[in-house]
């Protein structure tokens, strides 16, 4: 019977016998109930020198003789061990005594570990890397894999690789070992254990010695798992010694603080005497006297290591107090109430450490059908939230709670917290306040018992009013649906808060915080603030609320804000959708409310004649374009439409296109007068969008940031909903501003899109640009000749354009990856005449894609070849730029996600549920450290370059375009 069948597919009697044989404890845990990330700690290296070849040993000895020092004593505090300074100096100056490589434990150089998790025979990325290490003692390198214990299989292991920074790349890998997570009895490893490192051959990544014993696990005659015997006979002794040592020393030193003041060091003592009699206690941050047991342990360990040529790594596994068995089925012996007390010796499994790891917490696996918390838990949570704030002010985070809070801070704000997590944030609200913990404010908001006056007042007066830095993502969340006071949009899917006084006050405070931001900052989030109006208390006759009043007053005084606000409101007030009018009374009601707010804004701007004139002029201009598009829709065939267009704009007095000056709604800083008729055209597509080239008036040319100062080109779309493109271009522009704040310019082509209703709008036309599809078609599937032609053969110009390409390509790769932009093909990737790449057409977002198996990032081989290929320095530079952009945007993940959260009820088709926002949040790799996030991004990048299926789909797309 296979090891897997010891747990699966066995009858109850055999299972009972198996449990009694291998689990002498009364209680045990199932691995499928451990809902935490897999983690280990690398604590020590033993016999490291055996991994070194002769050449490397000589190099280290030479370096050692030149820089002789005793690292043991560098860690002991100067106040406690002043006499050591003299001893250290004597040792450094005494160069007559030659030291061997074996006369000290660990040479002075740099190493690091890489850990790779394998489950069910497959590597689970990302891999983890430790920091650089310089000492074999007290490494304490904590590694957390982004995979949970409950999802493990019996053959799961961590492949641990040891690298040296001082060796060439082909020899850097010194040793490797497989750290299996389950033993042969299907118990999860716990406590400290050692694993033998297999030495690598010089210049080759090949293991020198063969595996001692193979245990082949077969299923249907095929080998499905191969497990090596990890410890030799001496290794087993060392493993037993290490476990016993830590158990006894834990008990012996638990209450032992040593006679620190009585430590005596004299000039007669040599360095080795000091090391043999004292050790540095890292937990207490001071030197202490070694106990007899510790001295005996050192001697015994040294003796064992002289008898073996193997190197070992000491791993500390989490300790769960009881055995953890591989089991997925319900067992009668499974005790569902865990008892958190240190077990007695007779109840300890032979593979379980006696050290209790306080950083581990097991959460009970809940049944899938349970949508809400246990009523008793909810009641306890409410009682906990009502505790005395004087008691809460004195509460301090334990290591376990701190880790849990840090994990929860990376989750989206709109996700409902469990009762125990609500209690956690509410209990530590004052410590989080005092530390001004980033992202914690919104979590505390979610832990407030809204509708309960005492809880609300406690938060509003003692927490929110005292919070040092209320960030923009906090403000956006305060104005979101989570705190809606409009009956049309319930504030909670599970139990609506009916007493809205606290939430109204919260929203009022949010508006006050908005007033502290500049007009430029408000313009970036104005689209979301307009959406937030729908969650306001606007049921009164005047339709005013604090947010509405603030936006009307603020926007009516600024030309840019006024234009944007008017068109955003106009979109929401648009009632052209007859289906909505006839079938959805709630939507009709919100349309009516926005229509009234629009009218109030029009009345308000009459106080400011210049602003009023601009808005009236923009309305007139847009109406003229609608009339022209409506006229063209009556004409068949594109060529006839083009002729009719030029006739209308050049000679028809009804449209006043040549005589009257107009402000552009898409860029109100510019005024235009007249068109260049021969450059105006109608595109061949279903909606037949119209391209216009307008002449810019002399007095506004200075405001034109484009290369062509005299003309402005737009596309007016009639019959198309541009709100989704508008949102994505807004987000790209906002991300560009975040990157520029830290002096990273990725040369984004942030062209503008403005939806003026739900069925028409403007798209800025980027001149002098062409698609990558056309470039590859013209230059035989090579982009480089196009750049050579653009640079006119000048090497310096070509290099500048290539750098612009790499910048822009890196920027767009990252933002389109984060935003999940789909339907990427070579006709919606464009390059302008300065070499900058940019994307167009954002009909699919947040992971949706009409093509099967789309790559995570649109980066084809031809695009990489322009950089010199994957082995070039330019490509490495490109990857680093991608990583830099990703790191910056990850730090701003909360504001980006909350901006999308405010759009959830906007009616944008691709943004219609919370699950889409979870996908967006996942793109920021929450919970990953910086290195893990980087590796995840680069892995997706390489996967995209190697993707084969998109190449086939590109050919199908070309064929489809040809057949049109």
C-alpha cells in the first residue's frame, strides 16, 4: 500500500490502527486545517568548509590572513565586554601565527540561500531568497512561501540551494538539499532538524554523491514520487543532539539571566577561553555565561563534525504543539477544539520539537456553505468592540497579532473582515493610531460597529480626528459604497446599517480632508468623486450634500475642473438609454438626481462669467459634431461619407466650423477655429468615427504640449460608450504622475479620452504614429529598420529613440499587466516618430480577454529583438525598469484599487462586480515581499515572451483583417 493510501482510500479499522501506531498523542491536527503560509527558518550551517574546493579554500585563506579578525566578539556589546577590545587588537596585530581554514567556524565572505517549493511535482513560484549572510551562527533567516499548508501533498518539499557571491556564476552554486515537509509517517516536520547539503561539482551544477536510499512511491505501476534518505548515521546523531539541546537549553535558560555584572574577563584569558565560557544571548541582547550543558553540547557537536565530511543546514520548522498529520478526510479522532498548552514529554511525537513557536497561529477551516460568522463569535466581537477605551489604550501588539495584522493590511479594504479580525483591529486601535500604521485606518473603520453611537463616537472623536496622516486612499474609501447613506445603494450586503448618523459624519470629515488637496490632485480623482455622489444623502429637495456642495463650489472657480466636472455629470445625467428608463426605477432616480446637480452647477457658474462662457461654448461645439455625425449616418459607404464630411465642414454655413472659435472639451486650455478639410476623414468601422484636424488659435498655442503647435487632431465617436477607455487612460495618467513623483519618467503617451454622454465622446488623435503590425509588415517582421529610418542613420539619434522605446515599453508592460488589459494584438500597439511605444483600445480590462490563453504581458519576440535580444544589456535594463515601476506602483496599490472600487456602480460593462477588483488587487502581489514580487513580475515577463499560442492568434487576427 502506498504512503498516500495510508490516509486515503482505507477503511475505518485500518485507519484507526494506523493512527494508534503512528500518533500516540491523544489529539492531533489535520494538515488541511492549517490555513497559514508555509514557513521555515534557516538557523545555522555546519561543516560549511567541506563544500569548498581547493582553489576557493586557498582564496579564502589568503583573504583571511590579510584581514584577520575574530567575528565572535564583534557581536558582544562594548559596555559589557570592554576588555575584549584589547584582546581583539592583540589578535589583529599578531600576524605571526598562521591560521588554518579549519581553525575557525566560518570564513568571512558572502553567501545566500534560494528556496523553491515543489508540490505534486511542480514548482510553486515565486522562489524565495535570503539576504546576504556572513556568519554561520544565528542566521535566523525566515522564509515564507506563498503557498498554504492545507494545500500540500505528501511529496511536497523545499529545494534549498546555497550560493556564494564571490564565485563566478557557473560555480556559485555550492550545495543543495531537499527539505521534505512530511516524514515517512506522514507527520509534518516540526522543531529544529538538520539536512545534509550535497556538494556541487566544480564548474558544473551536478551533485557529487548519489542519493543513499530512494523510496519509490508507485501508483498504477508508475513512479509518482522519489524521496531521498536525508540523514546519514552521524547526521541522525547530530539531528537528535540539536533537538535535545534546544529542548534542554530552552528550559535551562528560560528564567536564567546570568550574573551579567559579575562577568569577569582578565588579560590572562585567551580568545578561545572567552568563547568557550561565554555566549551572546540575542533575545536578551547581552553576553551570558555558558551552562555546563551548553559546553558539553559544543564539544559533542564538534566531535561529531570531525567524523564526517558532510555539510549540514539546520532548519527550524513551525511548532504546532501537537502532531500534524497529512489528512484531508474527516476523522473521528480529530479533536476540533485545539488546546494550546505545552504537551508533556510522553505525549510528544518523536518528530515534534518541544519548542513552542509563538509566531504560528492555526485558523479553523470553515465549511464552504457558511457565509457568515458564528453568532456567538459575532456577539463576542461586539462585546470586545465595546470595551473600555482606557484598557485599549494600554494594549500592545503581540508578535502573533502583529504578523496577522500585517497580513490583513494587504487585503482589499472592501473585503468583509471575520469577527476575530474585527476584534483584532478594534482592540489595537490605539497602538495603530500611535504608530500611524499605513493602511490601518480603513481596517479600523471596518471594525467599527456602525449604527452603534458609542462605537461610532469612539472612532470619530478618538481615532479619526487624531490620525496623523489621512491619505487619499483613506478618503476615497470613506466616500465609497461601504459607507453609503443613499437608500438606492445599500452600504452593506449583509445587514444594512439603518442609523446613518455616524456614516454621515464620516463622509463629512472626508470632504473636509479633500479640501486640503490641490486642484491638480483633485483633477486626477474627479471622475471617482463624481461617482461618490451616488452614495451621498441626496434625497432632499435641493439635492445638496457636503460632497456635492464642495465639488460645485470648487469646480466652478477653475477652468479645467469646471469642464471635466460638467462632462462627468452630464454622462451620469444622460437618459438616452431607453431600456434603463423603462425597466429600472432606481437608475431612473439616480439619473434624475445627477440631472438636478448638473442644473445646479450651471446656475453656480453663472457667477463666474469666464467659466460660464467656456462651458456654453463647449456644449455648442459638441452639439455641432453630433449633428454632423448624425448626418453622416444617413449616408452609405465610407467614401461617400468622407465626401459628405468635407462638404459639411467646408461649405455648409449651418455648422459654423470655419468662422467660430470653440473651446475643446477634451482640452479646455485650447481654442480652435476652422479645420483642414483634406485631413478630416471617416474611419472604416461599425460606428464610422470621424477624424478632425483643427487649427489652434494664436492666443492658445502656448498651451499645446504636442509637437505640432498649430493643429490639434481628435476623433469624435458617435454611438460609442467611451467611459471605459476614459477610466483606463485616467488610471495610466495617474500612474504616470505617481512614477514622476519619484523621478521616474517612462515617456507615457497619455492621450486623452472624454465621454460626453453614454453614447458619444472625444479621443485625442496621436499624430505621426503607426502600428507595430504595419511596421512588421513593411520591414519583413523586423522593427529595427523602422527606427533606423526614423533616425536617418544617425547613431546618436537612434540610441536616443531606442532608450525612449525601452522606457515606454517597460512602463506600458507594467501598467497593462496591473490593469489586466486584454485583446492585445499588434494593431493596438503603436510607435510614434520619437520611438515611444503606446497602447490604444481598452475594450477588455481586469483580466478579461476574447482570446484563449492570453499572455500576462504583451511583449512579443520582435519587440525584444529591437532591444538586442534576451541576452543583451538593453534587455536587462528593460527588465530593471519594469521592476522599478512595479515597486513604485505596488506602494500605491491601495489608492489604485480604491479608485476602481468607487467605479463599481458606474455602469461600465467590464467593471460590474467585486471579484474583478480582487483580480486587480492580486496583480500587486499582496503579502509578497519586494523580492518575491519582483520575481513574480519577471516570471510573467519571460512567460509572455515564450508564449506560442498568442502567435497563432495573431495570425488568425491578420487573416480576419484581410477578409474584411
